C-alpha cells in the first residue's frame, strides 16, 4: 500500500493533526511559564529575540513592507512562540501525570479548533491548489 499526498482528506488530516500538536505544546508551554517561569535562561531568550529582530528588520527593509515597530512585534512573537514551544516540550516530558485522558481530550479539542481555523483560512485566502 502506498501513501500519496495527493489525497485532499489525508492532507487535511495531517495539517490539522500537526497544527493541533503545536497548539497543545504551546498550551503546555503556557502552563510551564506560569507555574515555574521561563524554561530557557534569559540570555538565550534575549539572543533569540535579537536574531528574530535582525532577520525581520532586514526582511521588512528588503521588501519595503514594514517598519521597525513591525520588526519588534514579529521578534516578540517569534521569541514567545519559541520559548513556549521549548517549555511545552520540557513540561510534557517532566510532568508526572497519572492518566492520558486530559492530554488526549486537549488534543481532540485542538484538532477540532485547528480544522476550523484551516477551513476559515482556506476560505478567506482563496483556495490554493498545487
């Protein structure tokens, strides 16, 4: 049996599944951040913010589509996302949970929300088929 990525249903399921896993890791990262503080040292967080700022500022300057304020916003969002992702991964491996019911329920809810978001984005951006 051969799996092909031409199937629309398989693409939708994989996209929804990957987005839901990312959403779950981000949610676990928020739990980690509010319970125990940031999972990364401040020096590493500042390095990530600086690299994201320089990359976004150079991108916006090259294509003349943004400003320094947009670069600051993009770098703040990228740094927060990377910090939450690392915290979510660390929290999921370090937390000693008794049951799998809560994470599976959360993943199911995230999968429903992610499919709704993907459907909305597809309709709002227009259908793009390769």
